[in-house]
C-alpha cells in the first residue's frame, strides 16, 4: 500500500476540520477526493503531504511516518500541486518547471543534461513547452495550472497530490490533464468537484462531508442517487455505463422536500 492514513484529524482551536479520516491508496492507483466546499478536501491533502501536522492519527507512505521524513526525502517521491500558486518574483516558466528538479540535485549544483531533458519532457507532456521563455506572471490561470503540473512531473514523483487540478482549465485541457495523470505510473490522490470527471478517471473515490469520510469505494458504489442527495442536497439520476456512473443533476433539494428544478 503506497498511502495509508489512519484516523487522522486536524483541529483549529475548538473546531475539527478533518475528523478521524481513514484513507488508503494502492500503488499506481488514482483516488479522487470529493465533497462540498468546506468538507475538508484541501486540508486533508496538506495533512497527507506532511505540510501540516495532524492533531491525531498518522500518515504513512510505504509504512514510513510522514512526520519523521525529511522534506528533501519526501520531495524526491511526492509532488504537490495546490489550487493557486503565486510568487512575488518574476520567474520564467522554465524556471518554475526547473524547481521540480531541486530535490534531485546537490546544493548549488547546475542543471545537468538529464535535468534539462526531464524539464523539457514535462513541459511537452503538459502542453506548455511553447511557454518556457514567458514570464509566469503573464500567463492565464489555466496556463499557470498546467505549468504547476509540469513542475510536479519534473520531480519524477512516485506519488502525486493534486488540489483541484482542473481549476481554470477549459474542457479540452481538463480531459488532457486527467488523461495524463491517469496514465502515469504515480499513485495519485486528487481533489475534484466534477463528479463525472472523478467517475471517469479515478479507480477509487473518497467522499468527504463535514470533515469525515461519508463513503469510500469504487465510483459506482460512491456516486449513487441517495448519497448525492444527502451530501450535496441535489436530486440526480445516475446511470452506469461500462461500469462507470454518469450523473445528471435534475433539481435542487431544500432542507425538506423538493426545491427548484435546475434549468435545462
């Protein structure tokens, strides 16, 4: 098992943000984190990455407690992409992608021929190779997102954590990105809002609600009409096509009874 998080919690003062979550990811699988806004997805990803200490519980990568691993050692295997990445500097896209090579280089050592090859390959696979000489600050939100994915891939990680990787992307680039992630050899955990994209590209789903795991398992077991109504307060029809659920939202649910039909 590549990832195993056991009853991890995170508390801010007297408020539990992540509450006793168990999550596992087998080597090479893609796991989707789902849930409404405020359900704890981003906080959970930061706990899994060791960027935030747990209030209780333990996160293990291949049986190694993440809290005992050095940042450099962890960065050699784990890449993280947040929703938003900003900088006060004026780096080029190439310089951003080259950051992915830092864990593999000795301090102050120059980029090797292999480092440059990996950077070019990562930029090519994410469709940003034509942007390498552009200033990062001049890019659109979607272009920045793809650059950050390229930086993560340049780390050559065995595990990848993504927080809303399709944010800012048009539908074509969403599909290209998720296809790329799904076909890599990495163990991937990514937070998504789009239930249909999650059902298409993830082998396992973990649905969070109010900081807890509401249900977890294969997409067809998680994305059911009753679960969607309970967690998202939306009525939906769910068809299973080739073993994958397809969700069509039909109307909003009020606290009791049916609410407003969705526009068609």
